């Protein structure tokens, strides 16, 4: 493995270690990130896993529905500023954790994963 890749990965891991829960956040912290810091929320559930409304349709502030299988098609909605907080959510964090890794490799620094089912977040903000 080339040294630049190892260095980049080491930096990403060091950044995650500084975060409480290694970047996994609960509902209260997610609300704080959305309402106080202006974090964007990415609902990355595949279409077959969405029951009812996705986070964007449900009115979660700054939320976008960016389904995991097509995530590469949604890169243009990502903030230009790589320090803007982003909370990624799905059902059990499986897809969210993958997206977190992808975004970190793209240079985004403040990436978090909702540690509960996104339905719980949607319920908080449902229109």
C-alpha cells in the first residue's frame, strides 16, 4: 500500500477516535447537529427498505434521500465545505457506516452515523 493512502487512512481514523462513540450519535446529538450546527442528513436506505416516508419527504431539516445503491449519483448534493457536519442514517447503520467511510475518503471530516433506526428520527420531525 502506498504511503499516501496509509497516511490518509491514519488521519481519518485519528479523527474518528476524537469523536464520542467514534462518530455514532443518538437522537439528541443528531437533533443538536441539525438544529444548532446546520448538519445535513443523508437517508441512505435502499428503496426496498423504506416504509412510508423517507427523511426528506418527512420534513427532517436539511435531509436528503440518497439511497445506497445509487449513492454515487448524489455526490453533487454534498456540501462544498468538507467540514460541514453530515449525519448518515438507515435502519441498522450498515449502509450508513459504508457511506461514512466513502465520505471520509473523499475528505469530509465531520461525518456521523445515527445509532438508531432512522424511523425514530423521522418520527421527531414528521410533518
